[in-house]
């Protein structure tokens, strides 16, 4: 079938709408008519960092839409179902069976290599194949192929333009708090970078009764949103002679119990580590820098932990419904962060995301 995609033709190039051919669905695939797709920093980063031979490529990994066809090997999903799309996992390896689906043995191939497991591509154009299958969906498209493991069936009464980001960004931030850290009234949590992922973490922390929550960012508009969620805010650019590390330690009684970094800025990650208290724990979530330089003496002397997390250690089949239930109960107030853009304005949305003019951009057909 013919469909429209937002394609990137080479490293660092802008997105461009184009008509392509979409194959399928095969026996294990689900054809989804995409209604909306969240724009994530990961899409923008990956669109510029892949080797030249992996273009043209279609990204997008926060899709939401309506099922139009289902392969014969797929169960639990029917034509007409509304679905939120998330990352893929094989559901068969030892880690998947243990519930650690973000760390699936086949994660790299299933989510990032731009093709099916057999090496084929679902999209093509006159000049040849188009890489896709990004997070098992490539949902910067009017139609996307997904799978039973990354399709979460949702209530058809829900607005798909509002719930698309639950498949990655909101799940990652909230999942890091709820699954990885689980802070309580005696704890402090510092979130470095309060875009969509960071704000989702702060919103989740409010539900655990976290004692002190601190938001660190350079953008006043983001800090205002964090404050509305109950966080104490810190603008490093407005501290004068006091360092941001000293200010955070002051606010957390000598150092934070937990911290989350969403910036992937090496200097910020080091500050986040230094601002931890004794035996504090930092989770890094941002994609960008290949290396971080940490304070080794501080880590050794104070027993600090720095680690990463994929999607907040979430299983989307569990976490997406959990967050939707929290939202319905008024415990996850994320709607006001979302601004919708027509897909034709995808490059405007990218620029607004870069400039901090929007917290969460959602592209709609």
C-alpha cells in the first residue's frame, strides 16, 4: 500500500514528507493507522547520528492509532482497536521472562537497526529500500507496522493525541521513579532537566510522597511547571557565586538521596553525581554524549551509584495502563504539557523542542 512518511535522507538532514510503499502486514505484524505521534529527543538525536548507510530512514516511536489489519499469528489485538505503541522486546529470552523487557537480548535489532529480524525493510521507494522499524513502529508515518509485544490496547474513549507520549517519554520519567527508585517521605529527589521526561518523573514522585523534590533547569517556563507539581526549583544561571551543587545540597539537607538526569550533558551529569548525599543514587536517562566524566573520589568515598535505565525499567503492557489510570484519578497531570502540530510542521516542532518553546510536541495527521 502507499502511505506518507516523514523521512530523513541523511545524517542531520531535516524531516521531509514523502509517499512510499508499505509492505505487509506479515503474519506477526499489526497495521496501525497512526493518528498521532509524540516527538522525542531520541528521534532527533538518532536522525543525526546513524551511519550514512542507514539512510533514508523513518523514525518515530511514540505512536498512537487505530488497528487496520492483524496478521494471523497475532493474538489479543483486533481490527478497530485503539493502541499506544512502545518499544519492542522478544518476550522469550531470560531477561524478558524475568520481566526486564527493556533489556531484551534482541533489543538492538528489534528497536534500532531499521529492519526486521530477517533483514528486510517494510518501506520502499523507487530508488530502493527505506529503513524503518524504529522501536518496532517508525510511527512518523500515516501507517505503521507494529507487533503484539509493543501494541498496548487502550480505551477507545481516550484522546489518542494526548496519550501518544505514554509509549516512551512519560513512561520513562515516571517509570524511573516508580520502578527504579521508589522514593518515600524520608527521601529527596533531584531532577536535572525538566522537559517531558523530567516533569513526568516529578509528577510520579508526588504520588510516592517523596519528601523533597528539586527541579534543576535553565528555562523559566519549565521550572514554573515543575513548581506547579510541588518541586523546589533551581536555575543554575541565577545563583550568582553559589554553585548549583552547593544549592542542591542546601535544599536536600547535605545531598540528595536520588537524582535523575535527562540532559545527557556531561558537566550536568557530574554535578548531579556530586550533589548526591552519601550512598545516593543517580539514574541517567538522556541520549547524546558518548562518555561522562565522573568524580571518582567522591563516588568511592561516599558509596554513590550512577546507572542507566531503559524506559524507566518499564514493561509498556503494565506501565502504560498504570499511568493512564493515574491520569484518570488526577494523579498524573500531563495534558497541559502537550502541544499538537500537523505532521507538515514536523521541522517546526523539532525547532520548538530544541528552543524549549514546547514541553511535549505531538504530531497529528
